[in-house]
C-alpha cells in the first residue's frame, strides 16, 4: 500500500466513513493529515494509529477512553501498561454490566409468570414485597 493515501482509501481499509476519519482528526485521536492539492493525504502511520483505534472500539472502549490510551499516560509509558490499566477498568465495567443483565433476565423470567389482572395490581404487589428486584408481581 502506498505511503500517500487519500481519505477515501483510508476509509475503505477500515470500513469507516470519511466523516469519522475527519472527526478522529478533530478530536486529536488521529494527527492532522498532510495536504496535497487541498486534499488530505495520509501515510502508513495513520493506518497503524487507526488500527489501534479500531481494535479499541471493537473491545468496547469509548472515544474518551481511546484518547486516554494515547494521551492519558506519562510520555514513554509502554503500550502493555496502557492497555492493561484501561482493560482492567473496562473488564470491571463489563462484569457490572453482566450482573445487571443477569438480573434483568431473572426479572423478565419472573414477570412472565404474572397473574395480575391490572398493572396497578402488579405495582401494589411489587411495593408490598418491598424487594423490587427479586420477586415477580
């Protein structure tokens, strides 16, 4: 692949819209492109940077977290340390989300057994039980 790529070429490599690439530049995740005859031109380092961005997005990192990956550490911090620190935080977040999803599944299964004749009756039973997250109406 040539070292002088148009924005459309870069977009095609990653399956992105050109507007996404321009936005990444705008927020500083991707360095500003060189200009040639008024058009953005990228070298291979932009592809490498976008490959990291793409992987981080695939693993659930937000753009704010991706900015932290690149800029939120002291200069010279090695990539493994950056990935480890952010990954540990993301894993904890995912575990909390999974617990919440399991609770939602449990509650959905329980409300399938509802025998109420009106939603107000459901509400009354929920309030009477006092434990809003563990019992069916």
